């Protein structure tokens, strides 16, 4: 059971990372990076490292995503071509 959860988390992490790098809309990229951080927190918890998972969830998925959205609100949303 644990191995299948790890494989699903790894697959989702790779897919989200590729999508976040290739997408043109910056807000969508920030949201995908927040989802990546949340899934990474789940992966840390699955590896029995709850303290690292908790910090990844609070800092990575929470604070960093909020700061990036705040910075994006002060700039343009779309990447220049």
C-alpha cells in the first residue's frame, strides 16, 4: 500500500512540475507550484518526516504561494512573448 502511494505522489509531482514550467499564464504557474509544495509535504509525511512535511506545508504551500500571488498582483499576469 505504501509503495503505491509513493508512486502516485511521485507521478503527480513530476506531472505538476512539468506543467508549472511549461505553462504561459503566470498565475496558473504559481498555483501549480503551490500544489507542488502541498504534494511534496504529503510525500515528506509519507516518508515519516512529519516535521519537514509540516514546514513544507506552511512555508512552501502557504506563505511562498501567498507572496508570489502578491508579487504577481503588482506586475502583469501574462508572460511576454
